[in-house]
């Protein structure tokens, strides 16, 4: 009983991650594109792909992850 509790405690200590909120304000650029004021949290993530040539599916879309979280996927061409 005690060994399983210690093993579970050690596993929790190893898998502990920091949680933060990132706010992107005016004047922030990714790949030459100005990103409008946005906030990304644990539930709302953002992934930005930057391409040298035209991407197959340009623009940004929201994807539901199935666990209650959403991810904004952006395929942008470098300016």
C-alpha cells in the first residue's frame, strides 16, 4: 500500500507541468504577419506553421480536440 502511494506520488511529481496564460498584443509578428490581440490558455491553444511557399490550406482555423479544448491552427506564408 505504501509503495504504491510512493510510486504514484513520484509519478505525479514527474508529470507536473507549469500552466500559463499567454497574451499576444499589438505589434507582435509571427513570420511577418501581425497577430491580433489574442489570449491562449490551457483550453485555447495556438499553433502557427510558417511556410516559405504557399501553404496547402492557408489561413487559420479552430480545431476541437475532443476533450473540451480548442486549438487555433494557422498556416501562414512568410512575408
